[in-house]
C-alpha cells in the first residue's frame, strides 16, 4: 500500500487549483504544438523550457506544465497525421499509414476520436506501468557505482545510435559531436578551463538549452524555407464528429496489446516512441494477417500505433527518472528541464524528493484525463489551428526561441550559438545524421566523464574495473549488441514508407 | 556520395584539431588517474574513426536545394545574425518586425502578407511576453522618445 500512499501525496501536490490550471494550459498548448506540422514534442518542449524558467515556476509546477505539454504533443501529433498525411513528429508517422486513408474515405472524425481513445489507453496503462516499475528500478539503481553508470551511458548512446539511425558511423559521429561539445568549459575536477579556445564566452561551457533549441527549432525553420511551406493544406473534409463505439469495442484488444509493446519499447534506453509505434503497428499487422487489410484505413491500424506511441512516451520516463538516462529525444529534452530546475534524476530522486516524482506521476494521470476530455469534443478547434499558414507559424516559432534563449542569459553570444546549431542541425538532418545523439551527448557528456574518472579513482587506474561487476558486464554486452544488431536487422525491419497521394 | 565524403573530411579535420587541442589541456597538480585530457581524446578518436568510415563508405547524396533556395537560406541566416546583434540595442519591437517579416517572405514570397506577419507577430508577441508572461523586454531603443 506504499504506492497508494505515495500516489495520495502526489495528488495532494498536483490537485491544487494552480497546478491543475497549469496542467490544463499545458495539455492545450501541447495538443496545438503536436498538431502543427513541423512542431513535435521535442522542439515544442524545447522552446518552452527557457520561457518556463523565466516565469519563476517552482520545480513541481514547471514539471507539471511541461509533462502536460509532452503528453499533449503526443496526442496532438495524430491530428496532422490523419488530416494532412504529415506526421507532426516521427512517432506519428505510423499513424498516417491507416489514418490518412480512413480520413480520405470520409471517416476523418471517426479516425480522430478513435486515435484519441487509443492514445488515452496507451498513456494510462504506461503511467500505471511507470508507477509499478519505476520504484523497483530505483531500488536496483542503488547498486550502480561509477563503472555501472559509465556502461549505462554507453548503452544509451549505442542503442540510440543503433536503432534511431540508418548508419552506425553517422550515429557514432553525432554522439561524439555532442560529447565533444560537453567537454568545453571549466573542468570539474581541476577547475581549469579546457577547449575554450581562449574565448571568455566559452568558459561556462555551452548551455544545452541553446543547443536543443537551435538543433530542433531553428533547423526546422530552414527546412520550411527550403520547402516554401508547401503541403500544409487540409485535403480531407471533417464532418460531424461522433464517437465510433463499434470501432472502439473492436479495437480494445489491439489497444491493450499495443500499449504493452509500446511500453516495453519505451523503457529500452535510446529506443523511444518511434520504435514503440513501429513495433505496435507491425505486431498488429502480423496478428491480423493479409485479411486485416492494414494500410487501407482500418481501425486497428490507427489504434495500434497511437496506443504504442503514447505508451512508449510513458515508458521512456522510467529510465529517465530512475537512472537519469533518457530513452528518446523528447525525454532528453525533459531531462534538460530537470537539470535546469536543479533536480538530479536517479534513484535518490525517489527517496529525497518524493513530492516531485509522485506529483509528476499524478499530474500525468490528470493530464491524460484532461487530454481525453479535451480531444474528443474539441477536436474541431484543434483542426482550425492547423489552418495557421507556415509563413506565420515558423517566424513566430523563431521569435519565441530567440526571446526564450535571450531571456535566459541576455547575451547575444548565445543567440549566435543557437543560429549556429540551427545551421548544423540543417546540415546533419540533410545528411541523415541523427541529431538526438548530439543532444544526449551534450546532456550526458559531463556525467559520463565523471563516472569514468571516479571509477578510475576507485580502482587506482585499473581499466578492468569497468568490467568487474555482473551488472556492468551485462550493460557492456547490451551496448555492443544494441549497436551492432540493427546492422543485420535492417533488412528485416524495414520501415514502411508514408502513403503518397 | 560526395556530400558524405566532404562532411566526413571536415569532421575528420575537426576531430584531429580537437585531439590536438585536448593534448594542450593544463593538468592540475591534484591529478586523478584519468585526468582532464583522456576523455576528450577518446571522443576525438572515435569521431575521427567514424569520419573515416563515412569517407570510405558514403551513403547516396540527399536532395540539396538549388540556386534560389540557397540564397533564401543565406538571407535567413544573415537576418537571424543581425537580429541577434540588434535585439539588445534596438529593443524588441523593430528588429522582431523586420526579422519575422523577412523570414516569412523567405517561406512564402508575398511582400504584403510578409510585412503584415512581421508587424503582427512583433506586437502580438511583445504583448504576450511583457504582459502575459511578465518578461522584462525593452520595447523600443532607449532615448528615442
């Protein structure tokens, strides 16, 4: 009954009128962010962090707001997938496969409601899973010493690079760019500056928020300039929205199975929501067989990826909260938020700051209910917001990013760095080099080096100490397999391409 | 093919320069067994190896933008850099209107709509940030009135 007491504590934090209001605002903003093409959970949360920070919210309030935005964006991603055939973010890609054909067949309303319910089921089950699993994992995490942490960070880079990219060398290079940037600034141990090139602005190191906003938000603007904002008009009509009870009943087993698959995919460090929705869709497709007609606009084809995607979003919070290792791009951004708020994720978080953890979990449950209530009857409002043209939206996003970063430090140097990261992000994405490992490198680089150095202090410089415990050996093996295995599986697990008109 | 090779070559040089500057890091007398040099050097070596793999086994080229789009992108970068420098001395409203307008024009080349977008975004965001969120933005350059 420990958990119920903790949950009661969480609700006592999250149910105050002010935090409740923040949760509702966050859900609303998040759904809009997710729905707008070109904005997804990661860049949406990224541009909002500096602004939340300057608002002076306390840790719990800021967390409630941003996790509501995070869950909201996961919900919202389906709207543009279904109506425009443009995934708002990568995990929503799988929803376009059946969502858009269904909308073209005149059932846009049904598709939106069904996907909303599937999102709710996935997110709810994942949050329950998080409540059960996270405290257990937090107890295991107490056994982790510096050697184990070093191996764990390595595992995160390897699996993220292995799964999220098409080319191992490119993923490794991206991780190194991030790690290399993290080294800039004053060395923690000796207090001496390194790799600053004598530049005073570099002494503090490079703020990860600057890098995140540049790589995610500013780079997006360059992509829109390249495409001239084409392809963002609604091609299908949305009639009266009714609740398709029959479809919901028929897809219930699909939703439950997909939530399980998605949750497990989300827990794996580095895999995240894209893998969750992909595996959920492919599993259901295999179960249904050729008679299931996946890809032609069937209800199960919408329910599976949406439940999987949202369950993975919840699952990704497990390693982020208990070990401080994010499982996806967006949780990397949430980790950045925690670090900005001076909260160190890890096993001690559960004992030292239970009000933060359980407040967060309670607010996830609240956000989920709010999102379901908001998304079914109000879906038409969100569809209206999709009409905002790219030539208004993207300049607006840029200006918000500038103000956010400027209000953090008040220095033009950070703004220039942000533009630089925007350019870098554009080139990297053009060359199919993933940007999430760069972010992860900047966030975790310092910790990873510290873990290595502390391990070497403990063993007095003996490198075999890194492989001395069963846990660390297991992590090393998993890291190597996670990096190499996708090279051979790539032929088997080919991602289906989006449907074209 | 060529893009990956060029990028790999650039990355290789940067990685080598990074390793070279890592060897110059000062060590303090209170050294731990690893020291401040080792980890940056490992990162540099892994980066250099990955860059070599890119040079030897490049992927097919992406579709790079052509001609006018490069100019648009270049203009956008210049405008953003200008915006970064002028935001403090000239206040929020004027640089934001110009930068947002130019960006909007680069995405969709319609001058009137772009100008209206710039002015509208500038004033709207200023009201939102200053009065809605309470950020201390300076609207106009000091000493103008």
